[in-house]
C-alpha cells in the first residue's frame, strides 16, 4: 500500500483536526444544507453510539461559528452551495458542550463533572471578559463561570447567560450545540440517582432552550428520545430525527457506497463481504448503514494484517448492560423472541418513540419489555428488517454478526450466573462428570437448557449452533476452579471441543458436542464418539498422566440433549 495515503481517523472527532492533519474523511457536509433548509428552533438527532454524532456536531461548529475558516471545507459538498455559504458560514456565535463525560457513582459527582464542562466552555468564550460591548457587571458575571466549583443554580443558567453575553458582543443570536444529552440520564439510571438528574437536566435545558430570547437554533444529539419526563416539553418548533426517519439518514454512519470507496482507496476491496457481514445491517429510515467505528478500526487492523479476523469494536466500547437487563427479566414470550432473533429471524414489535428510564422498572412486565425492545432498537442492538416501512409496528432483526455476538456473550454470562446460584444442582452435575454418569449429566443439562435461551433450528449455521451449546456446557464446567479445562485444545490429530482434567483424582474427560439435526440424537452421538476415536483426542489426557479417562458425546437440539459416555 502507498504510505502517503491519508491516515484513518481512529477516535478523531474534531473536524478541524481531521482536515488539518490529512485524515481520511467521508464527506457529511451535506447535513449542513439539509439542516438549514428544515431546521426548527430546537433539533434533536438520536442515533446509536459511535455513529459519528460528535464529529458532525463539531463540523457544524466549524461551519457556523464567527471566524469560520472556509479552507476546512474546500472540496466538500457544502461548498457547492455558494449562496448558502455566503449567508450562513461564519455568521453565528456558537455555544458547544458535550455531556458524554457526565457520570459518576453519585449525583454530586456527576454535577461536579458538569461544572467542569461548563467551565471549559466558559474559558473558550472568555474573550467576552474584554469586550467593549459588555458592562462591568456583565464581565463579572462571565468571570463567575470561569471559576471552580459552580453550584447547581449557576450551572443551570450558564447556557442562557452565555447566549445573552454573546448576543450583546456580536449583535447576533446564538447557535447552541449539545452533544450526547442523554448520557447523564443513562448513568444516573444505572447508579440510582435518576430522579435528581432528571430535575437537573430539565432546569438546564429549560433556561437554555425554552426561555432563551437570544437563541437562533439549537442542535442536540443523543441515543434516545427521552421526552416523557418533560425535558423537552414546551419547546417551540421542535424537530426530532430518529433512526426511523428518512431525512438525514445518510449522515450518521457509512453508506454502502462510502464503504466501497474507502476500501478501494486503501486497497482492501477483498474484505468487503466480511465487513458487510460483520458491520453492516443497520437500517436508518430506508438507508443501509454501516457502523463507522467498526469499519475504520477493522480497516486499520487489515492494513497491518490482511488476514486479520473481524473484531467486536463497537461492542467493546460499552458495557451493553441493556441486553443483560432484558435477559434478567424476560418472560417466556420474550425469550422465544430472542431465540428467533439470534437465529436470524425477524420479530414484530411496537416501537415506542418517546422513552423514559422509569418505564424500564414498571411493575407490569409487558410494559417493561415493550420499553426494553424500544431501547434496544434506538440504541442499535436491533434494527428494522429490510423493506420495513411501518412507523409503529416494526419487523426487527439483529443487524450483523458483531451485535449477534453481543447477544450470545450476554446470554452466556447470564446463564453462568444462574448456574452458580443453584450450588447443589451444579455439584451434582460435576460429580456426574467425574464418575462417567451420562444419564445424570443428560438429566441436569436438559434442566439447565430448559431455563435459558436456545438456538432455534432456522437460519443459523450448524457450526454456530454447536458453538452455542459448547459455550453453555463450558460455562457450567468452568464453575469449578479446581478443574483444568481446555476449550478447542489441540490433541492427537485435531482439536477437541472440551478437554477436562481433575488433577487431584487423575480423571480426564474428552467432550465433543454435535448439533442433532431434526432431533437425530443417536446419530449425532455416534458421530461425536467416532470423531474422538479417529482424531485421538485422548492423547493429550494420556500425556498429562490421567489414569481414568472418559469420552463424552453430547448431542443437542433446541432445548434437549443426549449424552453418551465411554471409558477410554
């Protein structure tokens, strides 16, 4: 590859830096034109995390802010709109804050974080302190926002105050940009101070957006539309654009054409199908969208190693706690729907556009589940099936392999926690494994599977189904820290699914799992035992001086299994 090619913008969310330092940039400046042509006084864009919200907000600041440098936009789509650029580029004072770092274990710690964010913006605007258009009282007022430890009242009035002072200085109403507005609410919900944070955000937004005579327009981004707590109630000319809307769909994330062009530029065309399978699949409005964070990170890996396997970049950038929540409280109906989703099917759900975290704790399980599905959809864990047009009842699917892996990992984690809770049952299972008691293992494993989510016999490849049951069995066995367990360990002429050793008793087990197509348990067990024998999987156990060796064939189908044991 040509070493003079542009750098990949890993984690670069500042527009000017991206343009100054010659990073690869996928042109999203058409968003500026579309925003101007349709904007309301307050405009909310909701998209999943890592889909370019922050970079787009910084692009807006670079374009609108007084003193804007047109050179940053040379060669980009927006520069074709000459009249628009003459009328809007560099014409407005801009206030820009991001709430993505407002978190903490307590309300007080979160408010302290907010104080720091406001002070940083105040310091960026401290030229107002020397303005000949401001009175000494105004200047002293501005100085209070640059000091440390701002109290809540001062914080809540900050954006309105900045707006008034900027208007007095420039004689022009302001543009307010608020990025990741819902992060403080999400963190507050997780840490138990949600009601306090709702009150704070309501007051903060109220002074900045509802009663601000100096506001030209506000643009806000977040993952969810949280409206029922009256955060946005009373706003005039309020526009909301979500993942379901057609407008602006192409400006958050990468389109298929953009991904193809990027891969062509870096000579990575051969990886297109793999990237599509892992990181595409989102449907915003009617637009097919890739997760940009994934695409850029994986391309960087491919530039170092063309054979590098796809990774879960987006998944690893968050705790993904919401999936854990739906698993922990899912009804049997919801479990069945999750089974269909992870098997590649679509399910129908009513999507609730306006969400509130308190609904996730509703005593009525049907209410809780309805809101959880809607959160999963808005946050990018589910998306509309191709061709879906209904705005209320959607056919939803898991977008791609990466998100599918999140579900599988969380199901496995949830399953392992539940296994550990029933200690006598787990101990009985372990005893049966040590003694070669296949009927008891079969009885207990069937019991475990009946309580969890299974892989349905639909579109999923046989290998994935086997891996799913492999993970379930491995999770049970790994509960005993005194056992040595190897997964996919090389032994003899191949790789055994699970090799287990009980060092104190000199007991070894070679376990091979098979998916029993159409419930053909006996045939699947025969195949597994034959594979253990042909591939000499017990060789490793013999080399480790195991005196008693069992070979296990485990055949699974939906929520049932058959276990056969032989002594080697």
